[in-house]
C-alpha cells in the first residue's frame, strides 16, 4: 500500500471490518431479492404480514419493513416469505461470486 502524506502506511481494515462489509453486501442482495419478489407478486408489507400470520408467524408490517429494509433476516424467514407469496422459484444468477466487491463499488 502506498504511504499517506505523513509517510505512514495506511492501516488495513481488520478482518472483522472486512467480514462486516461482506455481510452487509450479502444482506443487500437478500433484501433486494425479497423486495423484488414482493413487487413481482404485488405484495405490500402489510399483506406479507397477513400472509405470514396465516402461516403461523406473528410479525407486524412495521417490524417486517424494518427487518427487510435492513436485510437482516434468516434464510428460514426468506423461504417462508417467498413461499406464502406464491413464489415457485427465483433466479440468483445475477449475483456473482464477487458480489461483495461489486456492491462496494456502487457506494
């Protein structure tokens, strides 16, 4: 790495910082995929909350909106959500193995 103006080497990000950025990038992909499925099926957060309730899961539309917008949900939640919306399959081919690098490049 090139030295900065003071002649010191810049600090490298800690492994936990790198892992956090990677997790954040993947959370973003998960969020966009779930939101795309909601849009494709014309399902609002309120409708999704109702559909999930019918399946035995009690979440308010506000808590769903927060969880989905952060992208911090489990795969189990994702599968429940897409299933109750009627999704039969979805395409993830647009998400490449270097998704972290591309996501950072868009910021």
